[in-house]
C-alpha cells in the first residue's frame, strides 16, 4: 500500500528528486529561514527601541547580537525592559534552531534519501 507524501518531501519508495527541483527546494528553505530571521530581528529592534529607548541603529546592533548568540550590548534598565530582553534572548535561541532545521532539512533529507535509493529493491 502506498502512503501519501508527508510534507514537501518525497517518500522513500519514490525516486530521488531532480537536481533543479532540489535546488529550488533548498532556495525555498533559505528564503523562508531568512524571512523568519528578518522578522525576528525587526521584532527585537522594536522592543529595544521602545522599551530600552535605544536609537534604531543601536536597537539593530543589540537585537542582532542577541539573535546571533553574541550577547547584549546595552544593559536593560527597567522591569519591562529586562523581561523583554530575557524573553527575546530565549526566543532567539529557539529561532536559530528552527531556522537551521528549515534551511538544512532538504539537504539532510536528500542525503538520507540517497542512502535508501542506493540500497536497491532488496533492502
């Protein structure tokens, strides 16, 4: 019995995806991951600008440093600002893990799918 595809990936019983379609899949994942990072950066900039009263450039620097895992530049000076900074730092860790999964899932899937295809029908 043939099971339907789950998500955008082909089933193990299907042939390996053509290179051009695979590259489009990788590009789609990279664009989706990049858009998610950009939205996360904008949300962080808004919080740092309005809660910590940083200029937009300083808010960008602080949000980018937190999102990349480097750490904050400006120290928050209020309860709301501290809560935002802590929540944004926690969110940033999950955002990076999520984006890594979205971007690298097609590559990992192709690698694992190729291993199954090379096994042949006798498995």
